[in-house]
C-alpha cells in the first residue's frame, strides 16, 4: 500500500512526510465515503440474492 508509488495509501504517506494535514484529512474522508458506498452496494446485492421466503 505504501511502497507502490501510486494510490491512496502512498498519497497519504507522502502527504504525511510533507506535513500536509489537510490532504490527509481529505484522504480519510475519501476512504470512509468509498467504504460506505461499497457497503451499501454489497447490502443491495445481498438483498437481491436473498433466499428469504415471504408467507
């Protein structure tokens, strides 16, 4: 995540080394938003393929 030279992890590490706290906070929010979107997508997929029977 840090040694690849690209991506969010490297960006956060690079900004940490440059003491750019604003960009680190933006990255934290970005990771959180992506996590929430992925969770919602997985919930929708799970509901779509659920095997619950309604009486």
